[in-house]
């Protein structure tokens, strides 16, 4: 996660000494902080400082009996300004090696379990290492180390309306299949076979990115890293107030999942505009709205 410090505009702070200086600055000049007395009597403290709008660094650790803060871990963040997704069931798990939590939900739009690094862990620490929450919103954001802007697929007139109808029908069939409807399951299986046959024909004559509009694929061994190909709906350039480095904040939609991503302007190939697509590896973050 520390390699993503570059994503929020700290590309020059590479040495351990420079990072320690930055961490001390976050603790001493924090915009907000939250604390919690654990069951073992130890005081958990979280400091947060922003260096641009909704962009900054979180430092977590413990205070001893003398009030001295001991650093546990830190991470860069982007807080989402979107309304969020309604999810029926969200699983919150504590990581084994640190005071970090991940959230997971099975979203029917993606076809895989969506796992994200949780921002608001203080809301769940007293509830245990494994928590299930129901019918809550998730605000998703992400950081990207590098990426590129690519052309959109060729779309027919009113394609967005047709896609919404197709997705609504597919989502209903998926729900029915999960509830044991064999006819819905058979229809989905047959439709998948037909689509595969069509794609196998098209790939002989067309480029992959002209056929596949968006993708959302787990990347590497970390559960919250993904390779995405997503549509850009908005793009905004920001500046890290501490370093002056330029950043791009992109509003993306991938498989009907809206989220934001942040990338250092030096690491983005191309000029992002609405209607184009973004391709890159992202670290997914999120907040469960209580």
C-alpha cells in the first residue's frame, strides 16, 4: 500500500526518513482524529490529514499510559464523494497482521466478490474481527499507480438505454437463479454459451478492446487490487498542497459500479475526458455508511 503514496502526490518521498517525517507531520497537524479504548485497555488512535480535497494520509497506532503515541501503520486515501451503492449484505474482516479491515460484498454486477480496504474501521473495532452488516451503502474509491486513457467502443444509438434494460433483465435472472429457479439458471447458461460463440467469431477479426467495453479482474495476491477497464464519466485535476504535484481524479463506471480513482498526472498516459475509458491497476478502498 505504501507504493500508492505516489498516487496522492508524494512521488519524491521514497526514503524511510522522508516517510517518517511525513507521518510525524500527519500526527502533529492532523485535521481529524478518532480514538477508542479497546477491551484490553489500550487506546487506539487514528489521525487523518488531507493534502487536497478528500485526499490524504491516515496514521494509526496506540497511546501508552503516558500519552505517548506509537505508530502502527499508515496508508494514503481518497474519500469518495459519490452517493454510494446499496448492498444487502457486507462482510467486514480484520486483517491478521495489522489494525486494518477489509469489506466484502457479492455484487451481481461484477460476477466476483468485491473486496475493498475499509476506511472507517473505528465503527467496527468494538464489534469483533468478523462483522456482518445488512442493507447499507458503500462509497467506493481507489488509487492507481499507473494507467492509460483509451478510446471507447463503437456504440449504436441509444445503446445506453438498451444496456440498462439488458442489465436489469440479467440481474433479475441472477436473483431468480440464486433463489433456485432452474429455468433462469438454464437461460443464463444458454445465453453465456451463445455469447462465447459470438465472441470467438468476433475476436478473429476485431481488437479485444473493441469487443469488451469494461472489465473488473482481481490482480495479484492482494485481495483488494484489481485490473479495471472502465468508462470515464468525469475528470478533474487537483494539486497536492504539500508537494505541488498534479493529480487526476476520475469518476469511473465499470460493470454498472460507480467509483472514483486518483492517479498522479505523471503516471497517466493520455488526457482523460468523459466518454473515454481508463485502463489500469487500482487499489480499491471504501467506506460503509452507517
